[in-house]
């Protein structure tokens, strides 16, 4: 089966201040997602699934989807609060989406082969998509997955803190754990994190491998997500019904701890660019102009 690309685009971007998935990042009005799909198609992906909220479908198609649909087999899946296993209901006060693992689960009817997963609002670089496609294109055990891991120093912003999954691996390059740290600051040469609102900071290795939700999963992982979603709804959600989230790294960690799955780290030297904050936009725009001047991208991606 040909690898599929799943793009998680249902988040609202609260720190950015709007639907950053639809914010133009270059002089022709293209968005980060245009660059990701362009790179994915160049790497070999043909089928692309965008996971969005139903209420933004018309705007998403008009501003992003329609121009990409001519170059790939584009599908849509919709992440909804009430899309839960039979017998479970949404808490009356819940408004927040269920998280990244639920976003992938929302695309289960469209996924019919090995699949990569990315965020819609991160610029990953062409090398990341090549690594994902090459890994998924090779025959492999149904319980052996992949993760494109960036160097922490290549994933930071000058405009605030970021959330990153800090990875540990064994000597063979197999992932051991992913620990989500939600407040990491630069500079790149000496990053640090806080878990007490900034009262204390703990140094991190700038070379540490980190997850930016660039996963390569075999199709069997959908069953793992479904099983752990039920566990999440029974054990984790009741303690925090308004804000508890079901994250991909949590499912991965559980499978690694149980010994049922393995994840191979696929290292990359690509530099992340993103718009975690609106103040990140000028730097991203400058980086894209420079890459256009070097011939890495044409000014009009879809001509």
C-alpha cells in the first residue's frame, strides 16, 4: 500500500491568535500547509488527508484545499467532540478538542495503509517528508513505526516558549520515551524548560532529539489508538473533563512500555520554522524568501 499523509489541522492556535493554518506566509498568499504538501508530493506521497473541524470546511477548501487538490489525492476528515467510542458521551462543560491522538483516530475511515502524521502549522523541510515516505515505503513489521526527530536547537523561537516532546533512544536508535515539555525557551545554544510557571528553569541539551509530531505509523497503530482512547476516557478524562487531552506521544509511550511496538528514530538536520506566535511570522517569511532565492521552492508552488 502507498503511504498516506495525515495532516492535523483542527487546532485553533490560541497563542497565535486565530486560525494560523490559513495565515499567508509569503508574497503570493500561500500558507505553511502549501509548503508541507508540496514537499510531501515531491517525496512521493499521493494521498493526503486533512483533519479539520467541520465548521471551517468551506473556508479551508477555498483558501487552502482547492489549490492543492490538483496535485494530490486530497481527502477530508472531521474532528468532533462527539466522535467517541460507543457508550461514551461528551462532558457537558467540554469545549476543548480531545487532542492529537483523537485527531488521527478521526481519520480512521480514510486511512487504508501506512501513514505519516504532521501538524498543519509547522514548516518541517523537504528532508522530513523524504524520511517519512522512504520509511513507510519499505516493507516492515506492522508494529515497527518511525519518528523524524529534530535537534532541539533547531526548533526554538525567540518570541516565547514552545512545547516539544523530548526523546530518549537506545544505542540502536530505537525510541525509548517521549516526554512532553510544554514550556521550553531558547536561546538555541542553551535551552531550558520550566514546569512551575517560570520560577525555576532546568537546562536541556541543545542536541537532544525532539518530536514535532512527525510520525510514521503502520496501519495497525489505528487499533492501538482506539484501545487507548477507551482507556483515556475511563481513567484520565474524569479527573479533568474540561481539559484532559489524548496525545499521540502518550499512546506511543504506552505501547513502548508494554513492549508491543517499536519506534525507530529517523534523525534530521532540517530547521523547523513555525508561527507559534504572531511575532514568528516575519522570520518565517524571510526564511521562505531565502529558500526561493536558492531555488528550493518556486514562488508559485502549484503552477
